[in-house]
C-alpha cells in the first residue's frame, strides 16, 4: 500500500500563528483565555485547557489578570470596543487574511457600499466580518442564493456594491458566484479573499482524490475548512473518510487499498496527522517500508512548515531587505506593522528584542515608526515576518567594531551565565565576557550579574561577528577615578556609608567609595570585644566617619562607634551620686567585687562596703551573676571609675575601716583600671604596621592572580 500525504496538510500560517501566540503567553507565565476555541480542533483545545487556558464567549467573562486572545477567525468591531472599554489585555491572533477582509468591508461600507459576503452566515469568521460592516450587508452561500438576492434587490446594478468571500469558501462555487455577480452588477468591486492556502489545499485534495483508491480527510468535525476538503474529495472518490484522530482508523477498511491519499484541514495539528499515517503504516505495511513512510512524512512536514508560512518572495521585496514599518497594532506577543505595498508585517517579541522580559506594549504604540529587516515574506498572503532585533544587530555590529577601535565604553544587559563567563547583549549584539573580565575581583559571584545592566569595553573581535568584552577594565578605571576624587576631597570628620571588605584580628577594612579605610577593634564597640566579627561581618553596610588621614601613606583611620552610644555618656545622663541602682556582680578580687551597672560601666564595691560586718573575702557574701541593690557613692569621670556600696543601704552609719587598708585597696584598683588603657595604646601602635603588612600581601596576591 502506498500512502500519499498532501503537501498542504496541516496548519496554515494564520492558525499556526494563533496557536504559537497562546503557547508564548503560557510560557511567559500569563493567564490566558480565548474568545471561543482558538481553532477548530478539539484535541489541541483540550491540551490548552489542561494548561489552564479558559474559553470565554465574551469580554465580560474575562477576569482580572487574564490576557484575552482573539482567535484566528476574528471578531466584530463591537467586541474590540467592549474589550477596550474594560481595559483588557488583548492578544489579537486574527488571521491576516481575515483582518484584510475586515479592513475592506469597514472602509467600503463606511463609504456607502453594499456588502455581499460569500460564506456560511453561522460561521464565526463571517459573523466577525459582518460586525465590521456599517451599511447594508448580505450573506450568500450558493449561486442560487445569489440569484435570489439579485432578484429581490433589483436595484443592485444602480448601487455601489462589493463582493468578498469567507477565507475558507469553496473555490469552485466562488468562481460561479463571481461570474453571475458580474452579469448583474457590472460596476461591482470584487475582492478575492479566499486564503491562497485554502485554494491550494482544495486543488491538491481534488487532484489526490482522482488518483487514489481511498482518501482520508483529517480534521475537526466543526472545521469549515476540513468539511470543504471532504466535499471536494467525495465528489471524485467514493471511499472518502472523515476522521479526527488515529483511533477512528479501526472503523475503516483499508486492506484492499493499494493507493491511499491523506489530506488535512488548516486547523489539524501535525502530531495528529503523523499519528494517523504511522498507525496505518504499522498495521498494513512491512517493517522496512514503515521507516520509509515515517521519514517521508517527517521531511514533508519540515518542508511544509516553511513553505506554508512564507511561500515566495514578493517581486520587489526580498529577505534581509531593510524596511520602515508603521505600527498598526500591539499585543503582548507581537507587533503588527504596515510596510507599504499592501503588505502587513508581524514582529514577534523574540524578534523585537533579545530581552526575554520585554513588554511589547511598553516599547511601542500605534503609529510609531520602526526600522526592520524582512526575514520571510508571502506574496499570496500579503504578509511578512520581520525582525527589529536583527536590524539592530546589523547596525549594532558597526558600533561594536567602532568601539573596539576607539576603546569606547558601551553598555548592555547580562542575559545569561555560561561556562567560562557571561553573555551580554548590547543593541541586540551578543558579546562574551570571560569570567576573568566580568568582575573587579575573582571572588565575586557571576550569578549576581544576571539581568543587570553593565558597562564594558570590546577587547577582541573574532570571526563570524564574535565579540569579547571586559567589564573589569571599566570597573578598575571607575575605581581609580573614585579614589582620586575621594583623596582630593576627604577630611577628618567626613561620614561615609561603606561596605566591610575584610576583617583581621585588629580591626575591619571598609570600602568607602573605592578606597579602604580601617576601623580599629577599639573603635568598633564601647564594650571590650575579642574579635571584630562580634560587631561586623564581611559584606555588611556600615556608617563610619574619618578619624585620621595619612595622605603620604594613603591610609585612613575610621571610627564606627557612636558618641551617643558611649556608656559613660549614657551613665552621666541617667545616674547620680547617692542613686540606688540594681547591679549584677561580674567579677571579684581580694579587695572587693565589680558590679555591672549598665553595659560598659562596672562599679567597685569595696570589701568594706559589702556587708555591715567584717568579712574575710567578697565570696563570703556575693557570687558572680548575683543581682543586688547598691548605692552610688562616688564617680570619677576622668578616671572612668564608679564606687558602690551595699553596706550604705544596710547600715548607713557604721565604723569606718582603717583608712590605711582602704587606701591600699584603692591603689590596687586604680592600677588595675589603668592597665587596660596601656594595653590598648600598645595595640594601637602595632596596628598600623600589621595593617600595612596585610595590604602589601593582598596587593602581591592580586597582582599574582592577574
């Protein structure tokens, strides 16, 4: 058995465009509803429903957040008006051929013409066409109906009349209608609006039906296009069968058939056609012939897809030609433009920009002029697929070459992170940035760049329009410029918002705008800390101020702790001598106990002030962590000392301990208090040396890495 598949089988350009429009919206995460089924194929409609696509009957059913897709059959002008009044997001998937009819009837009926439409008055396409007429309008589907209309309206010959047809109308009947119409309405304007793909499909179906034993017509039973193919084939081949899916093959007897022809409607998905042929082949053909059939079918579909969408070049327009288009419509997935000479062009979001997040409605508006490249064109359909992205890329490449010669800094956005670097697009030209040239230092993550706008230089141009750039060179220059500006303006007391770049045992280095300054550990907190990481971490944003500047050594000392947080300032503002306070015992010595008044302020309770009796050691009455009440008996802000007494609360008037013992203890206490500042002074003297050594090591490491 030989199986022949019609070359024109499957989606036409308009249907393919409508279906792809829905898929693109779904892939972007949009909520989608269609005004009626997007095409007359229940299997594909079910697939879309499974992905969340709703079918609505009017714009009033659209809910907030949904995009309303106008199906390829088109709708009336009233529907568009209602959608606009409700401020709905619309994606117009009306077939270009249908849109052309809308434009014709709207213009002519508005000028007073009577409109006659050859088609099925119950078909959605015809209803949509009627909805664009503003004057008298009549629908006929046969020659007899035309003749009856002409008899009833005897004055047709005295009126301005136009004749159009449904895009999927029967070509033979259309020819007869035209002949009869011309006899009566000699001045009528006739527009041949049958889709060329429909004419070719019907012509091929008739040819196959004359030479094959059996004809299989595949398509939805509600499809006008498929129904007409069935009528054409059944006139020539008595064994013509109508089926929607491969499951219906079981009811068709093909055993005695040597030649089988397969045709399919314009809304029949390729997957269903392939499944029918593969199933038929597997059941009736030897294994070695099955592979030949499958390869032939696959090749046929590959060729058909290209041919259907763009069959030939217009005589005066060729691919890759630059044109200027005027925007006539915009929706989330494409722009419709007029490029003159009766050609309507389409620019998809992918061909408008390399940015996957581009919002078409924000980019252009109706009547805008845009420069485009023609990719593919169809003279039969009067349509063209266009690209702004490719136009920009051609112009952009010239800019890339010029930027390489001049060293000019250009900008672009990082589209993706790939092995070895990042990909940047500038004016729709792809530029590769190696990882070593993508960031200021190698430790920075490339992932942080994705989706961001960056400045870079072109450092290499290779074959095949291959460009390599460097972000790092620009960042280094910007850093040097920032450093020079900062050193020329910086002064003690200046405040900066900086980023902690690194931490050492003696402090933290903070980037204050291209220059690193050091915050000594003693400047990080009013409390004693063992490590800077107790206060700040690498990457933290901090507020600092300049304490000292060494221009010759290019060193800046920064302060971090705030004066208003100084515990001695807080203490002075809130406490006085003779105040009774609740304190916590934090440590003990032989001569007394230290108690925490507030964080950063510890007072001494001398052993003689712990109890109202003699005690041998503080531990006889107190324990670390114990909370007690004590009276502030003395404060020395210069020496940063506070004296406390529990005894004063127990027995205010008691015999004083021998002065010699108390004075001796005070000397020990004072010596202990004075010891810490001395240690801090030594640390401050050592810190600059350690800091300088660390910076030298870092500079050597960076130079080695480069």
